[in-house]
C-alpha cells in the first residue's frame, strides 16, 4: 500500500559539528541503516488486516501474556546504533532485532511488537517498512510512559503508586476506545513511533487509536502490565484473548525483566 504523503515534516535536521570525531562518523553510519524482514516474503493474506502496534517492553509483555501469537516475521536492522538510550559495545557488528510481526490466533489481527525506541531519524523508515507489509485498514497502538511526563491539574493522578490510561484517536475512529476511556488532555503530546503511526493514520484516512499507560517507573512489572486490562473490552481484540488476567499474571511474572546488574564497571 503506497501513501501519497510527504514525509518531509517528520524528517530530523542533521546536526553539524565544527570538528571531526568518532561519534560523528558513527552517527553517519547509523543513518544509512537498512530495515529488512526475515523472511523477506510474507503471505499476502496478512494485508488489509487490523494492526496492533505494541511499543515498549510493558506493552509487548501485555500482548505476549494475553494473546496466543504465531510468528510471521522479524524486522532487523543492519546496525545497532539506531536505538535511543541503549548501550552497545563499539565492537558489536551484524544485524539486530527491531520488531516482531505476529498473527493472533482466532482473528485477522497482526501484532507488531516493538520493544526498543528508535532514534528520531529512523522512525519513518521503520514505519514505512511495517505498513508496506501489513497495509492495515485499522491500527491500535499500545504504549507506556512514565507518569512524571503527564501534565494534569489533578495532583493525585501523578501519584507514584498509580497507573492510569489515556487515549487518542484519529477522526475516523468513531467511538471511545473502551468504557470510561479518558482522552489525553492538552498540553500533553505524543512523540516517536507512537506519534508517527497515529499521524500518518490520520493523514491516510486509516482508523487509528492509541492507548497510553502512564506508570510510576520505566521498569515493567506485573502491576504495570495489568494497567492495560481495560483494553480487553475493545471489540477488535477482546475475542482474541486466550488467557484470563489471572493466568496472564503468572506468565508476566516469568517474563518480568531481571534486576539490572551493577554498571559501575562501565566508568572505571
């Protein structure tokens, strides 16, 4: 599916330094990264379906724990320097996993599991690659942000002990995402992959919606994953849930990230 949309508004201007450095050379290399699906050919029956994009670790764990998903393909990149806020040794070479495409059993829904955030200059290339394969008619985005990034006149909503959902949708999405859904209040904004997907859905007249889970920290826990539970009322995915929330909680416990190791050696 081709979009007659200029991507210029989403391009990121390059920063120019007055000196040469290894870091500058490394950035130039990452800008040329290629995204490739493995396998490179997918069954055409997966086009024109509903696409659920899970962005971030918490959203991906939610999708894997509640739904029975069958692998379709993986999206890989030619370099590891495309991610935000991640450390990779300079000696690291070869391709790296960017996203996973999976098909949900019992429905015409494709899941894109995208765990790590990309640098801005790579977002649109990633987006075009995914949409070029799936060509969805409807898109649901799940993502997670820290509560301190949410502005609200109600201070109790910023409590570190709570998780809360906010939603946003394109003009063609005709109804609330779920009962009691609260629209993301101004001046809060979305960025990165979430903003790119929702914006192009709006411009291309594709029904799109996003559910943002605000949590007390960036670390994924069973409590935070459970914050997505109201989404099980959404008609397009509710029939696909093959596990009860209690069963899913046991799976989440196994999938929870292990505590970070001491990184002090990085600075010695």
